């Protein structure tokens, strides 16, 4: 009996933690119970990207797209959809206009996306190399090993215009050329999977959904640069990605796609995994190399660059997961094809992890040059709870904010740098008017200070000083001079830090001073936080007109600072108030005022 | 593994994979799978379609299962939509007819005359009580 239906169950970390694995097992069991075991194939795939609505189950061939599926829905899906052919209406995605979407095509989240990096995510089973191969997997490797010289491979990359997706945007072909031309008996290829920005999960999802594409690209990189060993440096907090990578490596070795004499070509290449302990600074290439060598992960001055003297003193090229995932497609479809997508200086697509105050959070892949407005409103579905847009934080702790005035700027490496932010690895955190910009910046600075390795003074001391000033401002003790002081410290850190961690730590501050100076001044001069996030600048009081004396707030108050009898307006003792907001949340009459 | 083995494996998996992903799916086969359709053998017809398309290596077809189309007297019913042909509903489609549809309608662009049904749905809609002007 032929296979009639496929059930694709999302197996990304997000959906897995919402019981996707149980759904997967239940679907298999239900199919067997209904005697369909040999007609229905249940596949666990990589991330579909639409994490907001996970867990996701897609049924083929009719492409029904089920969202927020629960384990107990499996029986219904099989009994109704697979046996009787009636899609389960209640589980289909509904657009904001409450129109039921029949397939992915009807979902605006997917309409503006082009999937190159995520081409196999949500389609193949990442733990089955045969499925990867069936999707033109290892075709690029075949082409490279048997039809192209290393120079031709690099030439193709040059044509494609591919630039590093880790953040800085260094041309990949140039990196490879530099490594290749350094004389050495051994060279190394490293895949940087030490993704650590808060809210970013592009690389993790790529490795979870399509590990072979990265392994294939690393082997191509080895061939092009004359390296025979590769390392994937991945943080230990990504257990699922590590597991899938290990499975993929085992399969590749067994099939002769990795190891000695690959496919009979005479080329040898082997890859090992190195687990990082989750230090943010280890995403910096020199610190990463130190960590692989077994030393404490701290950056070392450049030059010499890793392409000259890297891992164990040998020429080493380090590329990000997403950069690698683009490479097999570039080889298969040609550099010119890739260069036709994107803007003048930035080619191809970029994967973003869209999170924060947005309706459709998830993983999106869009052509370079897409505007922020398209990402936030068309794909992301706008701001949550009908709030107003304030800014988008891009580039994580190294980036900055993009205010509403930049919503229509096409996103590429240059435009983001010009706006005082950076591409970074691709985290986009959407802020609404309910977020205090200083509070957000304080969060990032806290992160950078925590993660500073402490080796160089500008980063170690400068970061701490900046954080102290920010804390002062949020407590209502800031002065106008503090703004200039922060700019000065930031300026020094940018120039004098040993690595980019220190060099970019002030970015969130500098970019917010540029775009949201009024909010800083409001905190400093008026001692006011318009979003109500800075506790020390907020006072709670009770509107005597509206208060009916129900006593709810008095009972909720953890420090008993609300006084008043039944049916008599209450009063808050501001000297005892800890500003927890419990009274505000519990009042049903809008009588608690925040100012 | 040799290069030849890799290519053979890719070739083998490609067809199944094509059915899983989009790409050119310009031809649509819509099979009515209401209770009556299933009772009348819609599943056999559906399997025959899949089987025949696979064996003829026709890849640009998407097969959709839908609920009852309302022609309970001539189940199983199947609608075919493709470029260069009018949208046609076929009735009484058993496995053999399904195979014939693939041969004549889809590959040769010839109607399977003795199973054609008109598509009156639009006319019926116009006469729905309460919706008349």
C-alpha cells in the first residue's frame, strides 16, 4: 500500500517543550489503531518558524496547517482527517480576521518569507539522512568534489556576495581565501554555534531542523581551504541540537559522506563537536578558539587573525551556522542566483528570531532589504494587545534600537550600522509603549557586564560604570551630565576594548540616547517613567471618587500599607509602599492611580 | 558509499519528497471524502490516483481530500482543476475510473465522457431562498 498521507510534526525545541513528542507518538499510535500504519507517515521535522502558535502539525498532501495542537487532538486528527478526509476545523489557523486558513499559503506569517537557510526546516526529518539527500542534500558536495577546484568554489562564493551571518558581515569568500593562502600543514574549519544573544534562536533551529546542511557546508569549506578537520562549537544548553548533530554525524560517517576518502574522491574531512559552557564571550572567535584548545575562553588581540594563526596556531576559518547553511544552495543554484536576492551590498536572506511584544513571534527568513515594517506588521502581525509600537531592538546586547522613524528602512548590514545598531546574529525584540527604554537598556547592559571576561579594562570597568549610571537614573537620582558621561565612556569602550564584546557593549545606550533622549531626560529631570517600569519613579495613590471601599487592595497589599474601612475610600501610605503593583492589578474599579 | 549510490538514493527519495513540498502543483485533484464517499469507495479511488500518478511519475499534482460534495447519488465524486481544461467533476469514480482520469484527463487532456458531472453548485447558490434579491 502506498503512502497516502504525511503528518509533519514540528520537533523544534519550542514545540517539543509543548509536548510535540507526545503528539508525534499519539499520531503514530492513532494511525496504527485505525489500520493506517502503512498509509500514513508521521514525520518529526525541524522548526516551522511559527512558534507563537506551536505545536504545529501539517498534514499532506492537502497541506492543512494545524496550530496549538494538544496530544489528545491526535486521535481526532487521525479519525476525522485521515480516515474521513475532513480537516479538523477547530485546529486550523485562523487569521486575525477570523478567516480559517486552509494551508500555509493563506497565513500572512509565511507570505513574505523566502526560505533558503530554513529550506528543509518543517519538511524533512532531521534525523534521517535519506530525506536530506532526497532534497538535493550532498549534491553540492558531489559537485564540489568532482567538478570544481577549490578556487572555483571560492569564486562562486565571491559571486554570491555571501557575508558572515554571525553579525559583522565579513565576506565569506575573503575569509576562506585568507585561510587558504596561509602556508601550513594543517588548517581547521570551525562552525560557530555559540549563539547566546537573549531571545535569539536562529542557529539552534537550523541545527535542529537541518543538521546535514551545516555538515555538508563545513566539508565544502574544508575542501575549498585545504583543511581536513572541522569543529562545531556549540553551547551545552542546546541538547536537542547537539543530539541531532550527533545523529547526523554518525549517519554521514557510516555512509562515507564524512571521514576518509569521501565518496571515493580522495578528500578526507572529519568533524568533531566541542561543547561550550555557555559563556557569551566564547562566541567571539579568538575566545572560541581558546575554549576549543581547552583554555579559559578569553579573547586575544588581533592580529594575528585566525586565518593566519588560529586553532593551535594553524590557519582557521570560523563561520556561523547560518552562513554555512547558505553554502550548499549557493553551490547548487549558483552565486549569480544568490546575488539576485537582496540589496546592493547585502545578498541573500536573513533569518530573524522575532520576539517581544509581537503577535506572531517566531522564526522568519526574509530577503535582505525587507523593511522593519514588513517584518513587524505583515509577518509579525503587529504589536500585542493593541499597544503602540515603540522600537525594535536588533543585534542583541551588541546592537541598538530602531525607532518608529526607521520602520521603512530596508534592512541590510549597512543600514543597520548606520542606524547605530547592527545585524548581529538576528534577534529582533519588539518593544511596545509599555516598555521603558532605559529599563530595556539596563537589561542588556546587565547581561554584557555579567558576560564580560574581565581581561581588558575598558570592558570590565567601563561596562560596570555605565550600569551604575543607568541604575542611578532609574532610581531618579540621575543628572543631565550623566548622559554626556555615558557617551564618553561608550566612546572609549568602542575604541579601546580588546574584542567586540566590549566594543559593542555601549551600543544599546548610545543608540537609545540618540533616539530616545527625551525618555532619559524625563527620568532625570521629571523623575518620571512613562511606562511605569522604573519602580522608584512610580507612586501609587487611590482615587477617592472611584474607590468604593471594597478592601480588595488592602487585603492584597503585601506590606499592609493600605488603610481604610469597608465602603470608605482607602488610602496608600507612600512611605511604606514597595511599589509591587498588586493593588493596581487587583482593583476592579480603576481607582488605583499610577504616576 | 560511492557517488553512484548517493545519486541512486537521491533519485529514489525525490519523488516522495516532491509530494511533501510545494513546487509546481498546478493540477488539483479534489476527492470528496464524506461518509457517503468513503462508503462508496472514495478511499480506493484516492489510492488509485496516488498509485497511478506515482507510477507515471506525474509530480505537479496536489491531491486534496474534502468533505461531501453533495452528489451522494453518484459517489465517489472527484473534481479536477488544471490549466487548459475546464474544472470538471467526475462521478462514480472507482479505482479503474481514477486510473482512466489520470491517463486521459490529466496526461492527454481528454474528458472521460461517461463520468462527467456538471458543476451546478453556483446555479444552486443563486437560487438559495433568502439570498434572492
